[in-house]
């Protein structure tokens, strides 16, 4: 949950309505996702000034957001998300909302009481709330629920808290991730792919819903394995090298089996070769996003290979192939078309040839 907030805050997005109901489980029952960006805002749109407007859900508002409703000169930053997330964590650990009152005869009066409690909360009051939580989580929650936003940590700083050390260590080598040998092999295959093939595979990475669930989870856990080093939601060359080197060291420390006659890919690739491979794939691009990284490590698929072969076998530059795939941004299925000059996608937000049909 904190990684999700870190990712959007790093991109300049302030959610402003973080609460338990805006977190949903995926089909695996483990992965959670942040939803409902209805009142979110891009921080840079406000320029040097902070954000204004009392947006969010009663009980999860940060004190500075409540103050903003009372004074036109007050403002706030993305750290309001950190307070809200701290309240959510406290509720998950105690089973009770931190700021709650049963509705009285006058609903407006009840809301006013809660808003006043949040605005006037003191450090002693926060410590009283934290007594209900486990002792080990107290210092971590206390940092997130620092009333002064200037002293409150950012999401990235909170990720380094000792309370999360065990969870961070488990991210380094997830058991369901692809072996680093396999990652390098697929990166090398991507280097040899044509421009059209690369564009098509990026479209696949953006809408991987037709992959078997286990295969998709393996791809996602592989990205998490690399992202765990920087926790930025992207993978750059230095992070990529650090994972390859760590995997190579771990492999050298393991005794070889008798039937392992051929060297692994890592044994035949030094740092210079890895850098050269990265440059061939990324060019001058500094880092890879989640979808771009998945594009590099997608498994070979016969269905797409046949489609690409059919398109490339057509005689002239006006050739065009259309394939119906699930749209990554809606519940519709959209046509993806490409010609010799390149691929054209329909993510239901771009200007291109598109026909919608019920899924």
C-alpha cells in the first residue's frame, strides 16, 4: 500500500481520498490496488503554491486539509496522503476507525465534531490512539501521524522505516519471479526483434489479461524483484546491474550439479555486455516503466508470432492487420492495427481507428 502511494506521489499525483474502501484485492487475494482517483490532482498544476480545497472522506482527512477548509490562506501537499494512510494502517491493526462518532440527531453537528477533533488533535491524543495498536508498530505509525506536515515523512522515507525491514527483504527475491537467466535471455531476444515486433509486444504488455494467471504473476513478481532495490516503480540500468550481479554471486556460491555441463547466461555476460544489451534495448532512455519492463520479459507466444509473420508477408507498405484484444483501460475489446510504418493502438483514449464491441 505504501509502495502504491509512493509511486503516485513520485509522479506528482496526490490522491486525497485514501481510505479502506479505496483499496481492493486482486484475484490472488494478496495483491491490493489503490482505486478511485476522482478527487486526485497533479501537484505541479498548482505551481509553487500548495493544494487547496477540503477533499476526501471524513475521518481520514489530514489536519492541514481540515485547516484548509477554514482558511483561504492555508494549503497542503502530498503528505496529506501519508496521514490518511497512517489512519488506514491504524484501523487495520486495531479494527476500529481512529476518528468516528455515531450519527446524532443532527448529522451536520456530528461532522463538525469529527473535523474539530482532527484539527485540534495533539501529540498526546495521537499517542492515546496508538496505545490500541501493537507496540512494534507504534513508532512507525507515530511517524505517519505526525501532525506537522513538514516533519511528517514522505512515502519514500516511510518505506525505509525499520518496521518494514522484513517486508522489504522478502521483496528482493520473490519465489515466483523468473530466474535472472531467463530475464537476460528474453532481453537478448528483444534486442534482436524488429521494430514492429517490439511495438506489438509493448501492446501485449499493456493488456496481459489473456495470459494464464500464474504466468502473469511471474512477470509481475519479476518486476517487483528489480523494483525492490529502488522502490520507485521503474527499473534503471544501475538497478538492473545490481540484480544481475547479486544473482551471479548467489549462483557461484551454489555447488554445480553433475548434469550442468553448459554455462548459464550470467556466466557468459560481464558488466560491459549487460550495459551494451541495456543500451541496445533502451537507447538513451534512463529507466523502464512497469509496462516497458514486462514488454522485455514477455514469453514467446505462437499466436502473436503467427500474426506478425502474416503481416510481414504482405506485399506492400499499405499492409494492415487488425486483431481484437482486451483494452487495457476499459472493459471493452478494441482493435489493434498496424502497418509496415508502425503499430497503432486503441487504448480508448488515443486518436486512432477504433471500433468498440461488447466484451
